[in-house]
């Protein structure tokens, strides 16, 4: 499984702080976003935002970064805090 966490306004928009997805056939951050959108059509709009930032295991990464079972993938909007 891959643990997925949503932060800041994204968490509010999705109405969820996080979830887990199967690591089967999910090899990149882009594929994590695709799998999440397929699980919940309401999320697809927010997850296809190209300005969305991502970290894997607390390291900032791009959409082509490789993921595997046991990873923690976090998504958040480009501006957080206040």
C-alpha cells in the first residue's frame, strides 16, 4: 500500500486528510494521482492541477518520481500557511 496525505486547502476541498492505495500498477507520482482520481471522481479535478506540489517520504519530487509500496505521498497546494 501507498499512504497518501492531503494538506492545507487541498485537504479541505477533498474533505479528507488522506487515504491509502494499492501499489499494484502504480509506479510514479503521476500514476498515484491517476489512481486517486479513478477511486473518487470528485477528486479528479483537484488532482489534475499541474501546480499541485508533491513530496514522497518528506522529499519534494516531480510527477515522474518513482513510488513503491510503503511510501508516503503528500500533496499540497503551492501556497500554504498564513
